[in-house]
C-alpha cells in the first residue's frame, strides 16, 4: 500500500510540476525580442507587409519584433536559416506559398512538414504590370503580342522557385504561350522594369503601388481569385475571359518542435492583430488583405495546395 501511495504521490508531483513549467513558459514568453525572418529584400512586397504586421503584433505580444531580411534563392535561404534555429519561439519566418515552390524547384531541402505553421496572416493577389507607356492595355493585348512573338517578351519575377515565378510561369503556360522568365534575387525586378530591361513583371501589389500611383507603371490584370483592393478598377484574369487564379498567402511559421504553449500564445496574438481595424486599414493600403486562419486550418490548406504545386512545378520547370 505504501509503495502504491508513493507512486501516486510521485505521479501527482510530476504532473503538477509539468503543468507549472508549461504555465511558466506561457507566462514568461516572450521575455526578449522576437526575430521575424523575411525571405525577400527591404522594399519588396513581402518586406513591406511584414513590417506592418510586426509593428502591430509587437503591441499584442508586448515585445519588439525585429524584421531580419534573408533574401535569396526564391526564399530558400531564409527558410534554411529558420529551420536551423532553436524551436523556442524567438525565430519565426514570414512564410508564403514559396515554402512549396522552393522545395519543388530543388532550392530547399526540407518541405512544409519541416516547420510548425502557427497561423495564416494575409492574402495578396499577384498582378501583371508593365510600364505606363506600354502599348498593352490589358492581359489580352499582351497575350496576343506574345503569341505572335514567342519568347521575345521578358517577364521578371522574385527568383527561381519563388511564388511569383511559379504563378507567372503557370499563367503563361496555361495560355499556351512562351515568354522569357527573368528571375531576380533582389527588389531590382521593379526597377529593371522601369529601366526597360524587361517588358513586364508578375509581382505582389505592395512593391508596385508607389510606381502605379505615380503613373510609372500600369497593371494589366490580377491573377488572383478577386480584384485587388489597391487597384479596384483592374479586372482579374477571369473577368477578362482568361481562366486562371493564384492567390499568395503569407503567415508565420516556426522551427519544428516549437512548444505548443508558445505557438498558442503567438496564434492568439495574431488573431487579435489581424482583427484590428488599424491593421486591416494599413494592410489594404499596401496591397494585402488580412486573412486569419488558425494553425489547424493553415496546415490543412498548405497540405492541400502542396499537391497542386507539386504537379504544376514539375511541368513549369520542365518548360521553363
């Protein structure tokens, strides 16, 4: 009987100690600044939206969130960096569909299952843009020219394996036309368009807005599932009679094995941040839409999209 009582007491002691430890982790986190790794350069659409998000999330978590840009290889450099960090909640990555496309391009050696996905934050709708003096007024104009001049038109993207590469290549392939895809490892993709080094870009809206608003660029069409709030008068590809859509999501992911209590703390703070009118207003002004999904739904959506990206990327890389 004494032996059984001892076992019970030890078990209760272990349970209470574990609960106290978990509660202590939850209560203490975060007690220092958090690093949010952005996969693309300062001034890129990913960077612009990430900094707005980080500023607002800092208020909810009560600590500074420091944006650390790790550009290169379509996002693979940043993913590899975060994958190798301690799973303690202090190194996070501003993830996107690129976690799938970089893996299937061969640039990343770990797939989406190598991370803990905390929550989705936003959706951005990729667009096709050209210089304002381009003769093309819409997507049909551009496609008609490309059909008559295969591989002559140069289309810039954010790097081999990036979502903009995948979306652009998939779009033109779906129309049965050939363009020359030009990958950039930095934010030079937009300045290259402005300088006349390429004829068009496929990009998220954030990096284009200043140039569109100043009259330097024209958006031909939105490749997403709905119109882009930043460019409300620009129709989608579907509205122009072209059946295609590809939405870009962004969210927060962490090294595999991050404690559930910490992930839950970040997720709760993200939910409040994304629901705030202030964030929604800032987001829409910079070409994104707040779109919260909890960890379970986020992972489910990524897993579902993984199959689609896998098949498209194999064909895209073969043809491009």
